[in-house]
C-alpha cells in the first residue's frame, strides 16, 4: 500500500483531534517520549537506527538511487534529525508542515530493486511512501531509543515501554502509517521486530553495506578515531547477524570504553545540559520565552560530531 496525500491528511486530521494543546505539539513536555528521547543520549543510537533502516532493501535502494548520502553523510544526518525534531518537538502546525514536506519528498522517490536481495526479486518496485517500509523505519526509531535507554539505565519497566510505544503512534500518524500497522503495546512492537529480523524481508544489499562504511568513516584512506568508536558501539547495539552482514569491525573493548566514557560524562551532566537543543527550545516556546543563541550553537556542535565520525564528509546539501 502506498500512503497517498489523502491518506496522510486523514491521519493528520485524526491526530489533531487528539491534541489538547497545539503549542506543545504532538507529545509535549509531560510525555514519556520527551523524557526518554529528548536528550543527547539519542545520538548514541543514530548508527543503529540508520543501519536497521538500510537493512530493508526498499529503504536502501531508495536512498542509494535518490539521495546524496554518500557525498554528504553528515548533511543527510543533520537534515533527517531536523525533520524528526520538528515533528516531535515543534508545535502542531510545525509538526504537520514537516510531515507534509517529508511526504512530498517521498512522493518523488520510487524505482525498482535492481538485483535479488533476500526475499526481494530483482525488479521489485519500491516507493518511499510504501506503508510497510514506513512502518519499519518508524519501528527502528522506537526500538533504538529503548535500546539506548536500557544500555545506559538498565531494564525499563514494561508499563513505561508500553506508554512510549503508544505515544509514538502519534509520530507514526505524521507519516500516514495506517492504524492497523501501529502497535498497541511494547509486546506487539517487540513481536514485529523479532518477526522482521527473522524474515527474508531484511537483507543487507551491496549499496547498504557501502553506505554503512561511509557512515562509520571507512570510505577514506584512514578511518577517524571517532568513526572506529562509532562502528564498535553500533555493532554492539545491532542484532549480531546484521552487524556481520554490514561487515562491521566490532571491537567489544572499544565499544565498552566508548559507552562507559559517554555514560560517565552523561550521568554527571546537569539535566539542563542533557537536553537536545530542539527540546530545550520547545520548552522555552511553551513557556513563552524567546529562543536563545546557545541552542543553535549546541546543535552545530552535535551535528559536527557526525562529520568527524565520517571523516569530514558533509555539507549543507538539500533534502535528499
């Protein structure tokens, strides 16, 4: 099923009816999503989420054939997060504008898978607004946030995970994902993830493996030290079979050192510093306060880490 603009608008209308305070956006500061997904820890899972998505051949070939990712890794990282932040932390109209913008971009992204990959025969058509592919992308973001939080904080209560999964169905609506494909509990989400990981719907295509190597800085003559750490952490967080298919060089000691160093710094940060700039600015907006320049500075520093990990690839770029 391809999500049409009519399908998207129906989901947005349904979502609007659920929102009590449009200034707070689709979730708001009282939500679990803002609490567990609104600080710098989310960047730890960026590589995991990206590679889980690339393990879906529809996603991989859509990016390979219609994006400048390989020439502009950091730029695409930055643009993707900005769209997500607008949806999660923007006011309702900002979130809806971002949803329509992403849908319009996706509408022009379609083609065919050129070679047999996993259970996908050569010549299989793909479309960026395919509902099942969108469902997978959404699920990887939800799953990665939970995986990172449990890596840092230990096991989370099932009730909290249920609440988070259900809240994030509002985010799914911004992509027009049909209600029938939205999980109603963490158990349902986890069952879907297990089924996908055990199926032939996920398979690492050659183009996906190449992009993965770009993402961890293995495209140049020498991999940056931050890229080596990112590669080891990503390999640790990914399901082992996928890490092997992506040909990640996993160094458990390096991964543990990287996670340990991050955790040590993270736990000593004041809560006001932990928050990602988008959440901090959203809270100021809700409180009736103007934006502050330090938020833009902090955002540039965060995205600069992605450029360093990839060996300097990145630029302003477009929306690919």
